[in-house]
């Protein structure tokens, strides 16, 4: 999907996991970098032609039609041109016009301040139009309507696709950043939906879609986790700092609240774009599943370094053979460790009913809290999720952690926290690379271990000697070690 014609795009890398059952490593899926260098000469020629055409008709048009009609004529001319030379020209021409046309449509507001967003809550009507058009927002494909259905205030927008012929509808706006250095950008909004169903081959559902233009002209395409079904207002979005392909400063972003290749109706409101300064790198050391080895092997190794860790606990397994008991968990907390919920049964939540998901999320928290444990975060079994699970989880927890691999920038959202999972293939050199990346980028990394033992029945175990060597590597780097909640307080979205 692009400001270009998506039907001509054959090199878009996209995986099924990001649609209904949660995403896998975004470094390998759902990111596509498209270089526009090859068409720069064509674009220059087109720009020249457009300027000449505009100059010839400017005086006559201004004399006989109103300002808004003038803009519409120009956009119509763009569409005619694009019929001869392709939709890519239309994108370029709209890019040239968008700053000016947005200023006109808001009744004389000044050009955008870098990173600002015009009319984020859709409260302002575009001058010279009916009330269905929001100032600052242009229609995308099938377009949108401004309506009195809002998360806050009085107005929002609605997108609706023809049920007999599902397509794409949206509104878009260009956000100029012109970054001098790489900075994470948090893109969020509120959405509600009615009977949204994905079309075969679609990947957007109802989401926030962005085309992120980097300094060299390459483009990264990304969208937030797709939303389906019928649901009330929920918070959605993503942080560009989680995307490995955003590896240079951002020039500008086309932001699109979208209902893409899907049937149904979606409402959007309170769109926000926030640029963050890089932080100071920190690391969290976490031990999943509540294994007994966390207490017997990991605790002494961590105490040797003077650090506190975090452990994700499956409540049904507490006091079972090979797992910690309540007294040991309480002892960890007294020593400054943090306990995170890992569910009751460790079942894949995407396979459960909504009621069962609520039980796994809420009852596990209650069970831990009844034993005097402070629980602020949830670790998803198998890292599996969808938008519904994340929306339910963030009602009860500060964050819901999956198992996607990566680091966490300032402004990380509650459903986006990435980890670095340790397996038998991980060595101290790998740990050093992760830590150096966190230090260099000013990010938070969460290193996740499982069983600490000489032998294991899968790839998710680490020997005690390897653990000590890895911890020493972290110590030698000088990076600060924090618990999971401490990391969240430093880097999590506010």
C-alpha cells in the first residue's frame, strides 16, 4: 500500500503473522524499503511541467473561481497528468502542493512547524467546504467523512468500505520532521470499529499507516497492528524507533488513518505525532516461566554483580516440580526483584475465547497480588497476540510484552516492547553487540533467559557458567542494569 499505486508494487515484504495472530520480528517482515532514486530525473521534469501549467492557468482560475475550487482544479489536473505517466507522479505533485493546500484549507494558518500535525482531533472544518471535510486532512482513495463521533471533543472521522466491493479508505497528512539525527517518533491515535473483516490478501484492517521518507529518499512502509471486528475506542500506534529499517534521520512522514482492503466501518480521533530525544541506554535481565533455576542459579549470579532482575511467572506452575514457590518469589521481591505475570496456564492467548483471555490476564494478576507480589506488566505466552489481546491487556497492565526481537526507544508503546531472547546459540559476543547497540542508540534492551542448567530439553537453556560470563560482559560495558518496570518508567510512553 502506498501513495503510489499499490497494484504496481510487487516487492512489498509482508507476513501473515502481522495480521491476525501477532507479529514476528519486524526486521524480517512487514518492512519494505523502496528507493526513489531511479525516478528523480523524471520527477524533476514533471515538477517543471506542472509549474508551467499552473502558471498559465493561475490568473484565469483565480479570477473566475473561489480559492477552494482553484485547489480542486489543480488536483484534478494532477489526476489527468497521472493518467499519462503513472500514479507516482500524482504522489510527487501532491507532495509539492500539500503544504500550501493545507494552509489554505485551515483558513490562513501558518505552514507546519516541523513535526506538528494540523487538526489532530478533526474539530476544525476545512474553510469553504461542507462539514464532512476536516481541515488539514486530504482524502485517501475512497476518502473519509468528518462526523460527530469522537473519542474526545465533538468530531472525529469515519472510514467505510463498500461491503460488496471492499477497497481502501482513509485520510492523510504530511508531517515534516527534517531530522538532523535519528530520533524515535511516536505515532498514535484512537480507533473504534464496526464489523471490520479483512479482505483476502489484505494486511491493514483498520490501523495507522505511514510512509516514512528518510534523508536519502528511501521509504519505509509500516502500519500499526491491524484491528478487526466490533470494538469501542482503543489506543493504537507504533514508534519508528522499533523499526530496523529506519536507520537514518527522517525527512517527512505521510500519515494515514486507514481502512485497507477490508469491509466494515472505522472511526478515528485524537491522532498524535511526538518526536523524542534518544535516551541513555539501559538493560533489563529477565528470566521467563518462573523456573526454580532462577532462584538457585540466576539469583546468586546477579547478586555477585549487585543487580536485581525480573521474572515472568506462570501462576499455575508455582510450587510445581522445577518451578519456584510462593516463598521464593516473595524472597526475590524483598531483594529488589520484580515479578511479571506470564498467565495462568501459559496457553497461546490467540487460540482462546475473549473470556478466557480475560481470565488469563486478570486472574493471574490477582493470584500474584494476593501473595503480596507487586505486578505491573504481562509477558505473553509464546509472544502471541493480536489487537484485541493488546487492548484487553493494557487495561490491567502498564505494558504487555511479546517476544519480538529488538531494542526499545524512548516513547515505546505498551504493546511494542521488544526483547533479545537468549538460546543455546547466544554467546557473550552477541550480548556485547546488543549492549553496544543500546548504548549507541540510547535505547532500552530486555535480555530474556529461561532455564539456567547444564542441560535442557530445548534450545532455551543457558549453562550457569555461560550466564556468569554474559553477566560479566554486561558489567564490563558499564551500562546501567534495571528491572523491567524501571526500564519501562524510563522509556515507556506516557
